[in-house]
């Protein structure tokens, strides 16, 4: 593989990874807070009813 192409692809992969990490962390940290439970757990019966997430 051409060294310039290898350098470009490695830098591109690094930029994509560094861009997606905060997005994924924010999604997985904020979802249980918005749902009031973890996604794998059964929803508890609460008097609040269904809430819109926006």
C-alpha cells in the first residue's frame, strides 16, 4: 500500500473514531436517564405515564 494512502486512511480512521466516541458515550449515558431505567430492564410501573424524550 502506498505510504501516503496508509497515512491518510489511518488519520481518517482516527478522526472518525474520535468523533463517534463522544456521541456513543452521550447516547448510552443519557438513555437510562430519559427512560428512568436501563434499556435491558423491565419498565417499572410509575404514576408518571409515558414521557416524550424531546
